[in-house]
C-alpha cells in the first residue's frame, strides 16, 4: 500500500478520492487478515440451544484526544482497523497538535491514519491521527487525553442487535455501540452477508476509473456519512426508550424565580 505521505494529491481529490480509497484498502486487508473488529471471531460465538448460534461482540470507544468525543464513523472505522492490524491497545488517537499539547512528539517514520477535514476557509484538507504508542512519550498523550474525555456511554448495560446485513445498517449499529458502550449481537448469517456487502463497496471504491464504478453501489464517503447519521439515531432512540436524558433534562429544569414585587391594590 502506498504511503500517503509520498503522494501528491490535488485539492479536488482531498475530499473525494484518496482517503476513501485508503479506507477501502484497510477494510479489504482487515477482512482478508481476519482482523476487522466489526466482524465476529470464533471466540465470540454464543450457543443458544443445540442449533442456534449468535455472535456477541464488545466494541470499544475510540475518541479524539483534543475534543474528548468519539470519532465520526468516517474516521472511527479506519482507526479501528489500524488498531487491530497494528495491535495497539489505546482507545484514543491524537493529531500532531494533540502531541504538542501533551508535550510529546511523533516517533520517526510513524505513519498515521489519514482523514479529511474542512477548514474555516471552506477548503478541504487532510491530516492524520496517531495512537499514543506512536509517540515518544506515550503516557503523556494518554494522561492528556484522559483529562479531556467528554463522550457519554449511557448504554453500557445494553445490547444492540444487528438485524440487517445492509452495509449502512450493520456498521451503524456497530458504531452506535462503540459510542454508547453497548454490546453487539449478530447472527453468523447476517455477519457473513455483511462481509460480502462491505467488500463490494470497497472493491467498487478501488476500481481504476470512475467510469468503471457500479453506480448502484454506494461511495465510501456517502456510506460512512450515512453510517454516522444512523448511528446517532440508534443511540438517541435507545436512550429515549430507557428514559436516559429525559431525567437529566428534568433535573436541570428550574422554574424562573418571580422577582416582581406584589402590587398593592387600593380600594
């Protein structure tokens, strides 16, 4: 796989070409190497009776050291794949700015997970996330990140059941679990069909020319954007079912104090 640092990318490609292709390569490699975290492993099998099998997984939160919030799906998926491939243990990533704020630096020759972002001027740029293991002083970035965590994981006692092999629905359920602390349950049949579906998206992203792309298969950028939206809906819906957030709103509500003086009425 070509290193992103050695590529010359035109501005129009920054938001639409290279990063999605890089994510597609990571997905294919993760599936081929059996390291993709969103696909269950044999040890995840739970037997329900004699014939019924279920996979139960425990997705993990990956958050941004600077913001303290979970990564969006477009960043979380490639970061999770890279973590599994490299064997990193940390559940946080940071940018070069994060490293500077934590008073450390990136080790020589370390390559980050690339992503796109939109600057204040409206132009798209690309940068990279790095794990603490890639820093000269890993503990400094971990300590800096620990003090910034803001992501609430309100569903740590819940299980989200994946009931569709559709690439968007499947990944959305997985990302929702990552962000909320929930477990994930999926049947072997749905997991296998999803694998074929997501491989089709990755292969379509990696064709040599746009003319060769199947227009009926979603682009990686669009897919992960929809995954992020759907994941948020899943979390909010489950929290609403459990009354989470409503109680906090009620506790936070205080009737306005009436500071007006009573008016004496003359007869």
